[in-house]
C-alpha cells in the first residue's frame, strides 16, 4: 500500500531516486549491523538471563561502527555514485541520511531481539504501526519536501517507534523465556568464524539491499523506479521465507529437533511460497497497475522474472538459517559469494542491453544456482534429533520477525 500511494503522489523519477536512497540506507545499515541481528537469535538464548545485556552491547557496538562507516561512505564512496550523490546534494540531506542509518540499525536489531526473547508476536503490531505512519506522512511531506518526502516518511516513524519497542525489550519481562537451552554448547565463537560470517553478510548486502542503487547507476531514474517497484513487490515473498528462516534458526538454537523443523519447512512454508508465486505471476500486470499504467506496461516482465526466483530463493534462505543455527559459516559464506558474483556480474553485463529486465534476469539466474546448492544441502542426512522434541506450529509463528526490506 505504501509504495502504491507513493507512486501515485510522486513523479516516477522521484520514486526511483528516493527508493535508491532507501536502498543505500538499508545497505549501510546491513553493513554496520556487523551481522549481529541474525546472531541475536543464537546469542540471546545462549546468554540466558543475561540476554538483555547482550542486546545493549550489540546496540553500542553497531552504533559506534556505523558512525565510522558513515563518515567513510559520505567522504569516499558517495562522490563515485554520481546519481545517488545528486540526490544527497546538501548537508541537511546528508545529515538526514546519516540519522536514518543509525535509527534503522536499532529498528532492525530490536525486532531480532524481540524474536530472540520470544516476544515475536509484538512485531506484526510494530509493522502495522510503521506502515500506517509512513502512508499518513506521504501527502504532507509531498508539500514540504517534494523531492525527498518519500525518504523522510520512511525515517520519521522509525524514530517514534524505537522508544516504545525498546521498553518491551529492556523493561517488560512478561512472556520472556530466556533460560539457556538444553544441550547447547555455550562456548564463545572463534573470532575467525565471526569474521567469516560478517564477510558473508557483506556479500549478501551487496547483492540484495544495494541492488536498487545498482539499477539507478546502470539505467535512468524512471527505469530504476520500475525496477525498484517490481523488486519491492517481489520482496514480499522473500520476507515470508526470511521470517520462517529466522524461526528455524531460533528453534534449532533452543534445542528442537532439526529434522522435524526441516520437515515443517518443506511441508508448510515451501508450498505457501510456491502458491503465492504462482498467483502473483498471473496477476503481475494488475498488481503493477496499482502503481500506475507506466509501471504496469514497463515492469510486468521484470516482476515475473523476479517472482520466478522466489522458490529457489526460499531454499537458499532456509538452508542458510539451518546452517547458522549449527554455525556452519563456511557453507553460508560460499553460498553468498556465489550469489553476489552472479547477481552483480550478470547485472553489469545484461543491463546495458536489456535494461531492468537484464538486472532481473541476473537475479533469477543467481537464485536458481543458489537454490540447487541449497537443496542438496537440505536433503542431506538429518542431524540427530534433540531430546527436547519438535516444536508445534505455534512455536514457529511465535518466532517470526520482520527483516528490513531490500
């Protein structure tokens, strides 16, 4: 709904440039979170009653690192991204961008913290509030900031929501289950393994969050808007898989039976993703027509290509989630390097000739390759079951979280 309203209120070039700025913000947020958002799903359960102290330390480390990276990005990288630099063309916009990155870090990390503390049922309420506030701000900000209102409408609700949700993370202890899980080795991870995990996350960010920025640099702003809208639409299916994948990591870390969890994923999550993909493939032109006739005319095939990648992409997400719970970082790193090389390399080759459809085709090719690797990994012999037994469906639903959009 948000992007439908934005596309109707703002012109196509403004939509394209603002979506690229949001993508750049999400990219820097992903880089500066040090991959600790997903790690909270493991670290907090293992910390037991000290889980909230772990969250505080993560917040401090991420914010400190983000300040350093922001300075380097604005001074050294932004001047080489000519179209993005033209949008962030004054001190006020740069400052707004920097504050947004810092706030978005906390916003994303607190969702992971809520899930790790088994308060994941609060996340849908937070998402709903976030969505309503964003839409409500679009029209007033079009009058006040016609060229930058979309980005600001994204940032302001985050600043309002963070204090409220922080109370549930750090003060409210109702419903928390933070006792250390049974039969889980609580030894600290070697720094080398943490470094490899973070390196893998950098490859993931470069090929996902940053892709709308790549589109802006490779094609014109209007075409970048078409790609960004199609990308945002297809990403709803990625969020579904990511939520289930986070649950898979959390419940495996709490000692549930990995084989039973995997069967639940294949029997419940995969058919749902496939069905949603099929429906959206048929309805692609109608869905994009909500944004406007030009988006529907120019973006239907791009959206279809992105949607076709959803099923193999889900396999990748589930395989990475399970590997993370077992701390198989080498597998995660290899899969993410493969994905980044294929996506960015093929996009650079195909975009000059095929435009945004070339970028979408690069994404599809990379996900098919990754899906084959992930499927082979998921079908290997099941690990020995934990004595705690498999979780119920409600356990998985209780552990889902919202991940920042690409």
